[in-house]
């Protein structure tokens, strides 16, 4: 009987990790309005909890990325899964804002950082060095499917059992399903092939490329360009993810339909991320990224001009298509520009900036609503940022690992 190629187990494990990751992160967007009504807090207070989560996870990501470059990924992800599950379960008993900041903003954030996109991408790249785009897209699509399935289940649970029991069940599922999968299946790196004779010339050439890419990160113009574009992307992403359900409810769409709207964004995200990986392996990461930001210009223009039910649904679904579209490209750009020896550190830093800006985007949406009673000004800001990011992507120059220069555009 033929033995199963362990690469597919690794790919499935990466998918499962991001399945729970994506669904768990999306839960607060679904729970926002019921929690505000039950706890009598403002939307800004709950959004500050999201901001705290973003800041803590952002601070942790470069550190976790550095650990991923050096140590066993099984323990990094396994501890992250357990800590994250505890944070989710404790959300079911919070009653004060400080508890929200501690449980969601610190405990869940630290756990989530240990099983985030950059860490999973490092594992996938090690096992699929020649098909990075497609392989990472399949793993990252777990975010989209998790958002679809978990948010869909939580939407039903929210109506029947309330937000507290729903969070308790989500934490338990992470603990008894995800953590054992991680500990049983994760392997840090593919065993090297057995070779004999003269050293591999291509390997030597690759080492030269890696050495050429070594250098101070903070003085790299390319890194700063990436950080600016990722900051804009994160600001938009978490504004939409945190507030789209509340926005739909405000426009008169029902609770269950609004919840499923967030879940259906996951379906669109699946289509976007798979298309992105396919195009990136063939045309480079620039094409899907340019499409991402050009689409966002039109998407935010649409919701500014019209907020009836069909327009809100189209807005949510089209934005969902762009939400994960370039997530698998983070590790590709990091490796191409800075080399694979610093893959975890660089991609973790970029993702950390994405997270910080995402927290600010979630807070900006809440402040817009609390001050002016609508999200209109926030949508106008997102439109302007889409234009800026489109221009910014054209300034990023990517260099392939083999040394051929290529202009590239990037997003989240």
C-alpha cells in the first residue's frame, strides 16, 4: 500500500488551524451588537477590546515569527491553540471592560499570534517550496471556510442560546479539536532528500542569494513601503469585519441574515484567495494585489452612494472576495525580497503592523458611529485609503529569489 505524502497532511493541518483561527476572530463582529445591548456598553468600548487584541497580537507576531525561524512549530502552534481556546471560553463570563481587555485583548491575542497566518505560512513554504502561492492559498482558505462554517453556526447559536454560551462552546471546540490536531500533525520542516556526490550547484547559488539579501531591515525602503500598504489594508479589513454585521442590522437587515452575510463573505474570500494563489504562481503577486485595491475603490464608492439592502449585500460579498485575496502573498514577498532565513521575522513584522492598524480601523468605525450616528464618514475614509494604497503598491519592487527584478504590488 502506497504511503500518503506527508505534505498533504501538513497542508490539511494548516487549513484546520486557519479554519479555527478565521472563525474565532470573526466571532466578535457577529456578537458586537448583542453584547452592546446586553452589557450596555458603547460600540467604542467593545471596539477598544478589538484594538487591544490587535496591539498585543501585533507585538507578539515578530517575536513568534523569530521563534518559528528557530524552534519547533508544533509547540509554538500547540501552546497558541490552548491559550487562544482559554481566552475564547473566558469571554463567556466577562462583565466589565477590564475583563474584556484582559481576556480578549491579552489572552486570546497571545494565543492567536501563535497560530496566525505568518506561522502557518512558514510551515507551508518549508514543505511546498516550489508551489508557495497555491499551497499557501489552500491553507489560508481555511480562514474563509472557518468564517463561513463557524460564524454560520454561531449565528444560529446566538439566536437560541445567547452570546455567552456561544463563546463558551467556541472555546471548548478550539481546545478539544484544534489543539490535539496541532500536537499530532504539525512538523516543522520536510526531511531533506538524501544526496551523494558533489554539492548541489543550485543550492550553492541559493545560498549566495540568501547572503546577498542579508542586511539591516529597518533601513530598507522596500520594507517601509510594505508596512505602509499593509497598514492601510489592515485598517480597512478589520473595520469591515468588526462592523459589517452591525451596519447591516442598522440598515434593517435581520439578525440571522446579517450573521449569514458575514459567513458568506467567507465563501467569497475562499474564491479570492484561491484565485490569488493561482495567479501569483504564474504571474507574480502583483496582479492579484492590484485587483484587490482597484476593487476596493469601487466597493466603498458603492456603499457610499447607496445603502439599500441589495447594495449592502453586494458590498459585503465583494469586499469578502478581497479580504483574504493577498494573504498568501505576505510570505512570498518576504522571502523574495529579504530571503527565507528571515521569513518568519519579516512576515511576522508585516503582519504585526497589519494587526495594529486593524485595531485602529475597528476603533475608527466605532467612533464614527458613536459621534455621527452612522458609518458614512468611515466609508469615505476607506475609499480615500484605497486610492492611496493603489498608488503605493506601484512603488514596491519585488525581486524573485533567482535575482530577476520584477515590479510587484502587494496588499494584506
